[in-house]
C-alpha cells in the first residue's frame, strides 16, 4: 500500500524537473564576448573575439551585436568606436561566412566610460529569441555605408598626403548626399602629433569655407592599437584619413 502512494509522487517530481529544464533551454540569453575600451583595438584582438562569438552564435538566426557606448549620434559613434564596427563585420563575414544581415550595430548611453575620444565597444553573441542588450539606437550592418576617400584600406591608418584634395571630394559628396556625414580622423600610436593636429585644423577650415554645416562632419584625434613591434618601427601617421558614413535607412530607436 505504501509503495502505491509513493509512485505518483515520484512521477510528479520527474515531470516538474523535466518542465524546469525545458524552460531553461527555451530562455536563451545574450552573452557579452568582449569589451574594447580606451585605446582602440588591434586586428588580432578583434579576430580572437570573433572566434569566441562564432562558437556561441552558430545557428542561422543567431546574431552578432556591436554595442557602441556613446551619447553622440550614430555616425559619430561608429567613427570613434574602440573596435571599428566595419572591420569587425567584414572579418566575421569573410572569416566565418557570417551574413551581414545577422550583424547589428547598437548605440547605448548606459555603458559609456570616461575616454573622451574613443567610444567603448562591446561584442555580444545573441542567440535566437534572446533579448538584445540595452540600446537607444540600432541598425543592421547592411543599413550603413562607409566610403574611404582616396584609398580602399579599411580604415586608412596612414592617412592621405593629398588630404586637401580629399576634403574637396568630401565637400562634393556631402552636397550630393543629404544624410551623409563626413569623418576626418587623425590616428596616432603613442601621442598626438602636433603636425597632425595642425592638419586637422586645416581640414576644418576648408570644410567651413566650403559651407558645410558643423553637424555634417566629425573631426577627431583617434588612438590606434597596433602591435608593439609595429609601433616601434613605424612613425606616427602624419596625415588625416577621410571618409563618408551614410545611414541608408532610418535608424531604429528604443
């Protein structure tokens, strides 16, 4: 008699345990893979982070998310992200056949650090059904277009010796594209070069003389993380790099 009473009780326990496991499995969570901050990120660091991400986001509907921590506009955040979003997306696509449609760029204001020139950037793996990390703006990587003027490098670290001609091209492109934003960056390894700072001032003067409103361009000094062996034998970049960023569809906001 005692055995008959215990059997249903045991079955109830097993059923509850199985149900609990099912709920845990059906509740996927986004996972932060890496946070880049302060001094930018080398390609090796990006490669390692991408490898870690693809071990988690393996299914066709899983996402890769670049969350940029910035209170500025999306074009500004993209241009000064510690991990260049376009480099990360290209490396994921070419190295792991990760579709660009599965890569999101988010901008968040609740993870900003104290670095004045570089926006901390987080790489997240987001399984299907998981909630995205908090954000105020989001776009798919396919919604944004970046064009580097005068070079096909991504980005042109050494800059352009003919940067004044590149500025004239930039002015023309901004005049023809209503929603495009000009990006002018002066990269450095150790500390900003005085000559670079002077050339950035020249660029700003040329843009103002060309009638470009201040909200249509961004000019910054930007630290670049490189391998120490490269930095020892390579001089500081002396010319600014110039590009155009254009959001091709309306930015999603939360």
